[in-house]
C-alpha cells in the first residue's frame, strides 16, 4: 500500500476513489509501456538507473574541484559503451519523432521546415549521435545521415543498426564515422551539410571545447543550412 500511494503521488499511477482500483497514469502508459510508441523504459532503467545514479556519487568531488571523468574514458570499456548507447537509443528515438513533428509545424523556424520537406534528400550531420536514433528517424523521411561518435559507441551502433524492423533502405542512408567530436578535424567537408544536429552534446563537453564543436558544425553547413542544438535547458 505504501508503494502504491507513493506511485500515485509521483504521478505514475492513478487511483479510483470509488472502486479503490489502480491504473497507469496517462504519462506512465505513454512512456513506460514497452509497446507504446514513446517508450522510455530502457533509457530510464539501464542508463539513468543503471549508470548515472552510481556516477553521481562523485559529484561532491567535482564541485570541490576534482576533474570530472570524460565520456572517452568512461566508454573505453566496450560493454559500458554498448549498454549506454542502446539505452540512449530507446530514449532518443521517441524524442527524435517529437522533434520531427515540431519541425514540420515550423515551430523551429521556416528554414528547418523547408529543409525537412525538401524532396531532394537533405544531408544530416548527427554530431555525437550515438546509435543514430535521430538519424534513423530522419532517414525514414529520405535524408542521408552521417553520425560522428567515439569508436566504442559506433561499434555498438553498427551492430545494432537501428534495431529490428527497420527497412534496409533506411539503414543504408545512415553511416558512422569514428570520432571524438572534440577532435580538431572532422571527416566532413565544409559547406556540404543541410542540417547539423547536436543532441545531448552541449551538456557533455567542457565549455572551452564546446565552442570549437559549434564552430566546426557551423562550418560544415551549406548556404541556407540549419544548426539544431537540442539539450536539457535550465530556465
């Protein structure tokens, strides 16, 4: 009973006062049921619960001035990199579909809306794109996509290949380049990209290096291209 009451308080369940029956809340049904289109459960369980909470134990030392661990060091263990990447794919795929819906409505600007509607396949650069969750959603609409990420991540991504049920022609539109995105040189020619996407990158890179990442992403854009920065923002 204590657990049920707590879940109702958190908004995960709802209680019918007349029948005393419990049911999933609308948000729980949308995000925590495996068959739901916007399922986030693997992301929450495997990455947030299984990896992030443990690492938060070092937060006090970082606040006092200790150097934070980098993703490159963390992902040097292939098993850790794969678990993180596949869990992130689950969370990012649902977010990517929402981003596309928002872009189609013009909420992110008329330029991006026009690029997404262009019949010639727009060229997407997915910076720090992990398994390519965003790229595969764009590729389903005809875009050709290049994902830049650490070798341990792209190795897992190539094995996963967007997950089961994905059409072969969609998989063929997504390629991976092994790269720490803070590296000074990217395997992308200047002026060749229509949309450069940085999703969940800004909060993962030290500020001095992040400025250079933005500059390289901007340099990759063709005239009329769009730089899309998607991340957690504190208002």
